[in-house]
């Protein structure tokens, strides 16, 4: 699962960079997915270990980062959409798309982690 974490780290980092550069480098908050990607990447590398307890610790840190990233991105997407609609303007589609993409990536990541944890428990490796 640590290698899957690294894939999601790259995807989130790319999402943040594309969002930032796609807005003409005017909105530094577009880099938020990149920061989550860097955190997942760091702890993903630390989870590649022969020590089972170390691997479990860092994967639990990663799934916590993933859950926080999902909640934050989903809430911000809903909040931004609602605020734009209540003001009678169209929402910023680049920002909304980036937030929804981050929320989707993080949700898939968290679900994969939970499945991996359940499979490990069932196989008796815990």
C-alpha cells in the first residue's frame, strides 16, 4: 500500500501544480493539493520499511492525512459552490474542479487504505 501512496502523492502534486500554473500563478491556494501530495509522499517513503510496526504507523498517518484532505476539499468545494450560487454568480470552475478532483482522489485513497487494513486484519498479519 505504500507504493500506492506514492502514486497518489504524485497525482496530488501534479493536480496542485496544474491548478496553480493554470490560473497564471495568481492563486497560491491552488497549491494545496501539492502540499498534501508532498506529505503523503514523505510518509509513503517512510512506510516502505521491513519493520511491520513502522509500516503500520506511517500508513495510519497517511490515511489520516487522506481523510483530512478529503474532508477539507469536499467541504471547501461545497462551500465555494454554495457561496457563488447564493451571490448569483457562477462558481470558479477551475477552483471547483480542483477541489472536487482532490476530494475524489483522497476518497479513493482512503477507501483503498481501509480495504487494505481490513484485508490485513482478515489474513492475520496484524
